[in-house]
C-alpha cells in the first residue's frame, strides 16, 4: 500500500505542477501559489477537524512549519522555472530533490532490498536521460535553460527539505503536520504578495476558469502530501520518496499531450527507464 500511495502522490504532484506551471505563464507564480495553498489549507483544516485529535502536537506542527516555509521558496522557484523554461527539462531537474530524503533514510538505517535499490538507480537514470537532450540546445536556448535549471535546482533543495520534514512530523501526527505546512505556506506567500503590492505591482483580475484551476492545483497538492505522509508510516523513506518524486513523468507527458512539447528518443528512453525502475521497486 505504501508503494501505491507514493506512486499516486507523484501522479497528483505531476498533474498539479503542469496546471500550476501553465497558470504561471498568465499570472505571477506567487499569486497562483497563494490561491492554491488557501484551497489546500481549507481542505487540510477539514481533515484535521475530522480526525479530532485529542491533543496539540507541537513537534508535528513545527515540522509542518519547516515544510511550509521550505515549500514556499521551492514552489515559487519551481513555478517560475516552469513559466520561463521547458517543462520537459525543468520537472526532471527538480525531481533530484529525492537525494536528500534518500540520504537521510539510509543514514537512519532504512536500506532498501537489492531489487528496490536497482529500481531506485534505474528511475534516477531515467530522469537524467529525460533532461540530457534539452541541454544541447542553441546559444539562446541554453541561456534560458541555464536560468530555469538554476531555479529548478533551488526548488529541488526546498522540495527535499519538504519531503524530510513531512516524514518526520508525520511520526507524531499527520493532520497537524500538514496543517502546519499549509498555514506556513499561506502566511509566507501572503507576505510576498503584500510586499509586491506595496511596490505598486498590480495583478489582473482572476477569471473563473483560472480560479478553478488554481483551487484544483491546491487540492491535488494537498491529496498528494496526505498520501505521501501516510506512505512514510509503513514504507522505507528512500523508496517512498523516490516513488513520490517521479512526478516529472506525469508533467512531461501532459506537456507533450496538451502543449505539444516534443519528446526526443532519449527522453522517451528516460521515461521508459523510469517506469522500469518503478516496476523493480514494486517487485522488491
């Protein structure tokens, strides 16, 4: 069940990133994030009330706040990278966030079985193959790629912290960890928007379709976080975090289907290798 939850969470994150990235081409990344995270906060509050936990867990809330602050920085960088770069390049680079939780899990003694370890390596290689063709573009494209890659690497570091913080906080309380995360998200991004408004930056009015899309992004992100948090209870952190970080596959495929972003043969091989890695992880 932990493997399935990790895999489904990656699909939801990948779909949310695709829609959020497209919205960020029309509006500022942080305004998209704010609307999405307010929706996620409301959903998480309902979940917290439904769970009716008897006591306040300061440890879980603290880990949630760490996840929220790191996530606010990471998601802002990521959506900006998606807006200015190619989704087929940005998403796989950001997925290197998995390195941090894998290292932490191994240090804690959570060593995957041999077949799962092969699967982790295969999936990681697949992400690298998906990126490689885009790095050989022309001079102008390389400059744009360099900026988007830099932002994607910043996002990767932040997402790695998020994965670790959620896993740690969920040991005490999943609902309170996720609530602390969303509350910190909303406060941090809200402050950014207030600072921008103070500089006279004006945003166009939201259309109904844009609002609906942003709310859907937030709810999908909330569901993915919930699945990942529960998966870390019963599965090894290195394995669950790798499965949850395969979201670039969904983002790349959606970009291909809806935005007609071309996939080169090496990228197709990378996606195939990713799926093969998932099969090894599941078989292990």
